[in-house]
């Protein structure tokens, strides 16, 4: 097939690579423009998809918008059979949605209609879902409201957002390749709009840990926000991120340190950090952290 690929972050990379490996003709890649990054925050950094496309020798375009008639005409002129979209980052106008012969197909990281929106993986973990997955959807003007072509599922277990993102990216890539093979034969299935849930963008204000919540909820918050933005607590004026934690036995005042192993009391039960990170420092396991940052039993963390 003659394909336009539209994606930006690491999540989209496996899909682009899988399309090329499956011998599809990827005629152009659309991605977000280079942004300031690097250590000094001044060097322009290309998206992960941009970098892969260059290595593969594929033309790259990064318009700041697709609303202009000129950009829409340039898109249509590519004569694509289909556009494959994975975490692109721009709203697609109707003229763009209609341009390819088979429209635009989206790799969405949830089992639709649950978790439409910007942060489906984070929200699924934080809500305590036992299962999540990837849906291949025919895009339309609404936010993740289009009819579905295929779905794959996987257990959430105790995975972090970082781990689950990598897994779903690979599953989505293979699901998209399989969908394109059978595209002419597949039937579109409308979503149950009454069952929809919305995965709003993560606000950094959600990252501060509130130990006055049940331990299981705190662990889900930690895993759902790991590695970014990272759930955190204050230790003697120092912000410490928790990147992985587990439910532990114990009780006390919310935030109370119950022992030398940094077991922390919550409203219902307690948690034990497994992986932590201080500002500007690499992530470390609990024993390494405590060797340099002993925390006295009875301390109250907030």
C-alpha cells in the first residue's frame, strides 16, 4: 500500500518500522516540528519518528498546522491509499481525513470506547484497570469516536506507564500491519458512545503523592505516572520521585515512616518504595537511596 505515516514519540516508532518491514510504500512521514531540548534546552531535537524516517530515507514534513488549504493540498497530492496515525499530536481537519483512499487509521492505546483522549495508558493504570490494549480505529472529526477495525488486549498487572507504553507500541504495530492485510475484508464496528471514558491530559499537579489515600491507590498513582512526570513526595525540602512501589503491611498516620525499610503508612495499609529518584540524579533502588538518605522511623512525609 501507498501510505502516509503520521506520528511523533517513541510509541509511534514500532509502527513506522513495521510498515516498512512489511514492504509497504511509506511515501511521506508527518511529525511534530523539532523542539528545543538537549542539556541546555537550546538545541533543536527531532522527534523519535523524524529520526527513524531520516534513517530510512523517507521524506519528512513537520507543519505546525494542517488547517491551511496549501498544506491540505500538499497532503492530498501524495495520493496515498491510507494514512496511518500513531500519537501524531495535531488535529486532522476533515479534508485530511478524507484525502487517502481508505481514510486515516489510528493506533490508539486503549480498548475503545474506554480512555479516549490524550493519556489513555496513564489513566488506565491509575484507575486500576486489569486489562488494556490497542484499538485500530477509522478516524473521524470527533475525539477518538470513530468506528473500530481491530483490537488486541494485554493485562496491566503491576506495569508502569513506561513499560506498558513499550508493550502496547509493539502490539499496535503488529495489529496495524495485520489490519492492512485484511483491510478490504474487515467490517467497521461502531463504538458504544454511552460507555466512553475520557483520558484527560496529565496535570503536573496530580503528581504529588497524597498518603491520606489507600495504599493500593498510591501504588497505582506511582506506576501510572512513571517515568513521567513522576509521582513525588517531599523529604526535608527535597523532592523525591517514586518510580515503582509496592503495597506493604503496616499502619500509622498518613505519611508516617514505619521502619528502616522506608515503609510509609497510608490511610488504608502502607507502601514500600522500590525505585526512587532525586532531582537531577539517576533512578536508584531502595537500598541505594537509603544509604545516602537515611530516613528516621516516625518521620512524616508529605
